């Protein structure tokens, strides 16, 4: 008998929009670009960028993400 175990998809921290494993400036840039309609975040990226879980990515999320990056 053979048992195959498949690991689930990796879990990324809130704010890790580019799914690099770290929350950093590149994530902030992606969220800001989404807010000004240069980039469209969808699916998991949208969920990770919606810092306050209100189903909208806006300036509040940019501020919250910036604070997280600098350790506030």
C-alpha cells in the first residue's frame, strides 16, 4: 500500500502581496499601484493586500501596510 501526502499551499503573512515570504516595500508598491488603478490585484493577492479585511483596498491599507513594514 502506498500513501501519498501532498502539502497544502504555502501560507503567506498578511501584506505579502508578491508572495515572497516577507512583507516589504515591493508589496507596498503593488498595493499603491492597485489603489491608483495601475495594477489589479485579484484572488490571494487581493486578500493579502486588504490589510483591514474590509473587502476594499484603499489608502487605509497602504498606511497599515507601511506601518507594518517599518515595525509600527
